[in-house]
C-alpha cells in the first residue's frame, strides 16, 4: 500500500428504491463520493447491494444507473482496482461488471491483505447463527437452474416483477430504524467471534446490516459494518494504520 494512499469500503445504496427521485439523489451522491475518494484511493471495496435489484440477461441489463456505472468504469480505467462483493440484492451479476466496468468480482467473503493488516470482508448476508428461512431462500436464488428459468421471462416483465417485490425490502421502508441489538443477538458479530478462533484477522468488514458499527471482537480485532447509503451515507476508510468509520455529507437541496 503506497504511502498516503487509502482503501475505502462502502455498501448498501440500494439504488432503485423507494422511487426514482430518491434513488437518483443517492446515485449522484455516491458518484460525488467516488470521485472525491479516487484522488487518494489505493483500492475501493464495494460490499454489495449497490442496487436493490440487478439481473443480467444475456443481452439486457437493468435500465438506469448510468452515472454510477460510467464513474466506476472511469475509476478502473485510471488504474484503481475496484472490488465488488455481491450481496443478496445483486447476486445475479454474471459478467457485465467485469467486462464493461473492469470490476474485480467476489461472490463469497474473502480474506485480503491490505498493507500490514489482514481483512476478512464480504456482504454479510447468510452468515452467523439462525435465519434458516433466509439461508434456504438464498440457496434458491443462487441456484443456476432457477436463474436460468428466470432468464426466460421477458425482461420487461421480469424486472418489473422483481422491482415490485423489492419495494417490500427494508431499504424501501423509510420508517424502518436499525438499532444495535444485544451482543449475543448480533449475528454478524457472533460470526466474527467464531471465525476469529480459527482464522485470526485484524478486521472483519461487512455490509448488509444497514447500521454503521465498530465493535471489538477480541483484543486488537474489530468488526466494522459500513452501514448504508439509504439513511446514514456511511463508509469505512483504512489509511494503512487504522480503519475508521466516516460519513459522507449529502449536498441536499
């Protein structure tokens, strides 16, 4: 990691909900943030659910998001590596992000060395104890046969149906408030504590939780959740020595 350079982590902007105006505002702010951090970024890590729904047909991708997609292409063209960890809302990316945008795709949590520190990162969905119903649903969504069957639906109908269902998500519900649960009920924290016993790292970094968190897992080990860009506009930055949570200041009209 070059001196003066930083690694940035962001997740959960859920573009596409709750409506076009709200989504467009967040997209413009995410673009503004990406352009600002690219001035000193050694790498950028997107930890999933950038879109509230994304499905790639063989010749069709979802309409919109051209500001963000173009900016990501510009950043990778400049030589800055951008890593994209798929989330539960955008797991159906099958090649477009790599081929057109130059992103480095990850479909499972991974251990990555940045400077002198070891990070274990991913979106965070389906990890930890409990939530068997969702884990079963995720296995269905991840099934190649199910994905192929969905691809046979005309994009005009398939995308419209998926967006209708996505409006039920917590990202689309402005009244939903995320709060820190008791430590034994925070499933990602429980996952980090269990993982640390067999796979020591310096930082666990996840999204999905929609709540900015910085919690000690063990002495010298922290679990950091990047929060979201629906309510908090939060992100994490590593300067080579320390990982910190920060917030982007939206330029609200």
